[in-house]
C-alpha cells in the first residue's frame, strides 16, 4: 500500500485559474516525484480598474512517498 503526503501550495497567474493550478504542479514537480493529484482548495483574484489582473489558487498537491 503506497504512502501519500499532501502539501499546500499557493500559486498565481495573469492568465487563468487553470494556469495558476498548472504552475503549482509544475513548480512542485521540480522537487517532488510521483504527484498523484491536485485539489483546488480556494480561488481568488486581484482586481484593478474593474479588470482581473491576477488569478490565485490555494492548492493541495498529493504525491506518493517512496
């Protein structure tokens, strides 16, 4: 039975929430292997002049511990 660990990552993007989530996974993959899933815990955005300037996600990434 595999052992799994969950870490929490905050990420942002100027394009979309999906891009922010992908950036979280890509950054985590630099130091982790065997990433299994990502759970978006929270989404938010920065608004300036009635326009969204930055998308933010609070994500939980699950990976298998060797």
